[in-house]
């Protein structure tokens, strides 16, 4: 279930191996994103793209730079 998290929890999740996904369009991703974040624009985020890009065995943190 999605839940908002603060930076300390994000750091813990990343240290434990979580995948970080930025959902803004590519131009905005190139402009500013968190280190190590993958870019899967929200309009392209579907089961096929996620399955091809993400490791199902690791947690995923999805964020939008606009909401940080």
C-alpha cells in the first residue's frame, strides 16, 4: 500500500536495497532527480514497463520531484 515517507525513512529503504523511481517526464528528470533514481515517466509506467525495468524482489520507492 502506498504511503508518504520522510527523508530518514527513504534513506533507510535505499540503504536496504530499495529501488528509487522518478515519475516525471524525461526532460524534468534530466534537470533534477535524486542520485540513483530510475526514470519511468508516469504516463509510461505500466505493468510491462515496470516488469522489464524493476526487480520484483526489491521494494520500490516512487516519487515525483514536484512533491518533495
